[in-house]
C-alpha cells in the first residue's frame, strides 16, 4: 500500500541532511509531507509508525510543528502533539505553550494537556496558570503535578491546589471502586 511505502521511506536514513523547506526526494519525505498524508481515515498502525519515525527527526519536527499546532487540523495536530511528547528537549513544551490559545479552543485541548503533563516542564507552569479557569479540574491536576515535580506545589494559588486535590481524590475513589468491583468478579 502507498501508506506502508511512505512509512518505510521515512524510516530510511537520508543521504543528506534536509530541512522542512527543502523539496522531498525519493529517499525520505520531509515532516510536512508525512503530515499532509495523515487524515481521519489513516489506520492507527500507520499513525503510530509515523509518530515513531517523525520523533527521530527532532530538528525538522521543531521547524515544522508550528504549522500544525493551531488545532484546526485535528488528526495532524494529534500526530504532532504525540511526536512532540517523545522529544526530550526543552523546546518540546515551549512549542505547545506557544500554541495553547489555539489548542485550548480546539478538540486537542485534552491531548495538549496530557503531553504537557508527560513532559513535566516547569517552564510551562506560567502559561498553564494563565489558561486555567475554575471548573477545569483536569488542567488544575496537571498544573499541580508539574509543580509537584518542580517542588513548587505549595506556591500554587489555593484555588488551583483545591481543585487539583479534589480531582485527585475523585480519581483515587474511582480506582478503588473499580478495584472492588473487579475483586467481586463484576464487569467494570
């Protein structure tokens, strides 16, 4: 299939270093070309393979990602977010933070939060705190988590701490109830 051929071509090492703006060659399409071929009909295996292959090309990803983080192209934005999640560089969280306004009003808000949680970069806290509103317990929990990793959870505004703690309490209760129902042999 053409999708499998594409995935194989992006796994091949390039004969030379390329940037996102250079034209493609038969050896290895650029990040933008790979993303342009992703849509809602792409099989999960193809998407996961594309994420894994693109994650190995951090410089090109960094140069190209801005074009896909506006949240307007849901599937491509998800691929970029999950590819950024695999980057161990400070710029990874910065990319998402730079686009929080658009991501928070798109269908990708939850994924953006999950990726920021996974990256756990304390530099993302000011932007997250600016975006947080009362009644957003998932965001509060992630803010609290990142602040805890940084050792600054006690410095968070009381409303954020309270909402995060309430969310954590409900998550623990859900897990306890689920465990109890499984222990009783009930279907979850």
